[in-house]
């Protein structure tokens, strides 16, 4: 009889433990899966321009906003007036002649990483990203690392995205920048990298 009682008590304790673990996991998943907002201070987007054939320079877009939904849908808005090339006159020329921010003040990036945002640790996702830039939308392949820390989701490019000026009607803008800077050449394709941090 005592053995039966002990077995029953062990069963009850095991069941209670399993239920408590399930409750904790569900609560944790709900916390992670809630909508998160992009933290601009912990995010970065940069691109590299090539001039004179071999001279590379790194630039950035400093003001980013956006969110990631519980389903893993990402939307990021780039404030193109925040372009930073470390040279004021070049910033102004890019805004006026390349991005034409008076008519196209922002660019938008959308993508989907699905349930990878609910997986603790690091996951590699291969997929596509939709980029709306200069009034044109294109879909390009993307490879990202999705890092779930529990309180944040960080999405970082593992390979650069190649943006071609011709695809977005910006080749004339590149030609104008080349003329104004009196350069023999400026590449019309640039690699873009990013780190996007989303927090509750």
C-alpha cells in the first residue's frame, strides 16, 4: 500500500512539474512573440560606394524605424535625409540628385522570417526582401541571422544585399554625382549591410 501511495505522490509531483514548465514556456513564448519595435540606437544600415574603380567609402542611413509582428513580418522605414557620408556637401548632393528626397523622402524594406523569431538562440534564414526605393519596388534574395535573446530579436545580414541603381531609376543620379565630383567613375551597384534590433 505504501508503495502505491509513494508511486501516486511521485506521479502527482511529476505532473505538477510538467504543467508548471508548460505554463512557463507558454508565457515565455507569448512574451517573445509579441510585436516589437525597432530600436534605432541599436540598429545600423550601411552601404559602400566605389569611385575611381578602386576607392571604397562606407556610408550609412542613420534614422530607421519599424516593427516586427508576432508572425515574423518585418517592416523597416529608412529616412533618406539622414544619409551620412561624413562629408556635408556629398550628403546634400545624394539627397538632392540621387535619392531625390523632396519627392522620395523614405525607402521601405519588408520581409518575413516566420516562426524563427520564437526560437531561442541563433537561426539562419534564407529568403527574399522587398525594397521600395525611389518609387520602385524590387524583390531581392537575402540571408540573415535571427538572434532571439528573449527580450530582443536582432536580425543581421550574413551576406550583403546588392542594390543596382538601374533597377530603381537612379542611374542618372549617380551620373550627376560623378559629374559634380569630377570623378572618372562611380559604381552603379552597391553592397548594403544591416543590423536591426527589435525590442518590446
